[in-house]
């Protein structure tokens, strides 16, 4: 274990380490789109919450970094038929 790695803290071994990311989603502009994106993301182990901002075209995902990874979230979005990309600065 690397003691400098913030995910390997001994006193949080049994606790979740939550991270929130925003992923841009092209075409996410209706209630059906939001449902189509949210359901598969919520099925990923470790995902705690998914909210979509239709006007801005992104989803915000809160997840436990020990159980889910950003790459898995991106892949789930791609599998729904939407494009996933990091938000521009």
C-alpha cells in the first residue's frame, strides 16, 4: 500500500470514499433521455446518485471510488447510445 494514496487510508477502510463527477452527454435533452441515462448508471455497484442537467447537457454522478470507476461510468453512458466526454473547463 502506498501511504500517499488518499484511497488507502487505514482509518477509513470500512467507509465509502465518495466522489462526484460531471460528464457531458450530447443529446440529453428530455425526460426520457434522463431516465435512459440514469437507470443503467444507478445499476453500477458503488453509484450513489445520478442527476441530469438537461439544459447544460451533463450528468452528475456520485459514486464510491472503491467500488466504481469513472471509466465504467463513461462506458455505461456510451452503451445507452449517448456520447460521454469530460466537461470543458
